[in-house]
C-alpha cells in the first residue's frame, strides 16, 4: 500500500487523553480497527502542550478525554481546548459517573459523556456520529 493509499484510508485523527495506559491502548486499538489515526496524551497537561505545538489543532478531528487525571485534569484540559479549538468535538470517558458533572460538561459543549468500560461497538458508533455531525463554530 502506497503512502497516499494509506493516508486516504485513514478516516481522521483522534486525540485520546487518559492517564491509564491500558485504557488508552484499548481505545486506540478499537479506533485503529476502524481506520482512525490515533494520537495519545498521558494527561491534560501533555494534551495541552501537544495542541499548542505545531499544527496539531488543525490535524485533530475529535478528542476523547478522561476527567480524573494528575497535573491538568480533564475539566481543565477541556476548558483550554474549547477556548482555543472550539470546533473540535470532545467526548468524555470516565470511570466515575457523575450526572451533575455530565450536565455541566454538556453545557460547555462536550458532545457526549461515556462511562468506562466502553464497548467497542458503542465507542465506534458514537465517534462516527460525532464526526458526521456538523461542526460548531462560534465566531466572535
């Protein structure tokens, strides 16, 4: 397969932000099996630094973010990302369901809130649905 064929077979770049290596690996394997290109961040701080460097903001089509992480937590990372890249959709994944938190995140523009462990079929369906939806742009 040529580099052009390989690039055209990839559906889009997804950033996974989670401090648990096993969770990142499972999410990455699920997404790569559906031809998504995945990049990973160990925590919110690394994600913010990645998004600040180069043209990463332009290359990412979706962010999947955990909430409870060391250094910069998911809420802080989402606040930064929504302020600096409001058109990139965010899906929250968490092992600690909290309906009040879910409502507040959805009000901030998060597209969905999923509780770990996440089934492959549900993850891929939600990713496909989110990427197919029209992007939100908030021009000021």
